C-alpha cells in the first residue's frame, strides 16, 4: 500500500489553539473536533495559523482523531 493510498484530506476551521503547534479543528462535513499538528513544511517556512483560520487537514486511516495540517486557506 502506497503512502497516498492510506491518507485522506478534509477541510475545517481552527477552534482552539494549543501549545506545541497543536490545534483543535472542527471538520466541516461531520462537525467533529479533531487534534491537528502543523506539518514539517509549514514549520520550516514559518507559516502561522490563527484562531478561525480555514485549514486542510490530512488523516491516516488508522487514527481519525489526529491529523496533520498541510495547508492554510
């Protein structure tokens, strides 16, 4: 199984900012709140995420409660 096959992306809104570059994100379609962590490229390029920002979050099929934030919209 390739890496892209085992991941899927959704969009949401940041509802809470936590320490260590973690965020609580409300997913649009399901209204669930998940834990999001900034991806490495976003840290490397010093992209800031604020409360209320729209983000794209990438999940593994194994854990749907945690995701990696890959893009700020």
